[in-house]
């Protein structure tokens, strides 16, 4: 099952990615094998309409990509700050919990 949660009608161009976790971790009865931060440029025609930051997570059964943040402009420093927050603080555990809630809701449908 591949789940991509984007609420945007504009074209999204992937600009950069950064791996947060790339080894298997058992959490709450499941296994997460990869977590990645992704940045997309939202475009309409040739015009930039902002940037979307998402979190991609791969488990033993699913792949999911959740919207994390939207911003009008972008720079590498801001991307790195998001990465640092997610990988070094409580951001990672709350993100994993959010993903499991989302996946659980999709399996019940």
C-alpha cells in the first residue's frame, strides 16, 4: 500500500531529500525501515508557488508520505533545521506516532 497525502493541485517538484533513519526499528508492534525528509517546490506553470516539506516513512507493510510544513520560500539552512529537529529531539517520536495513527486509520477503512 502506498499512501501519499498531498492536498495540493499544483505540480510538486522534488528538490532535496535527507534520510533521518535508514535501519530497521521495531516500534509499537511494527517495523520502520526508513524515514526521510523531503522538500518539494510547488509550481503552477513555470511559477513557483512555495515549498512543501514532507516526511516519508517506509514500514514492513506500507509507505506513507505526510505533509509536514509549507513555506513560501526555501533555503538549505531551513531544510537542515527541520532535519535537526526531527532527528535530534522529540520530533522523531511524535512523527512516528502520527504515522502509526494515520496507518491504523487507513487499515480500518
